[in-house]
């Protein structure tokens, strides 16, 4: 599996977290598995922060 690094601004990071959480809620209400979304959400929330000058 190829690793990809993505650099996000604070607002993009917040949008990602909210979108994943909404998607997880939708899957849960449809009684579908949320394992993959849980894993991506966990990785996004625990990812190291690196400040980059623009």
C-alpha cells in the first residue's frame, strides 16, 4: 500500500473530521459497518502536526 502525505489547513482539517463523523453517523443509522471510517477518523485525529510556511 502506497503512503500519501496530505497537508491541510486548520479549516480543511476540521472539515475532514466533521465529514468523516457525519459519514460514520449515516452508516451507523443504516446498520452498516463503520470499521473503515473509524480507522480513517482515528488516523486523521492522531496525525502529527507539521507547520509549513506558505
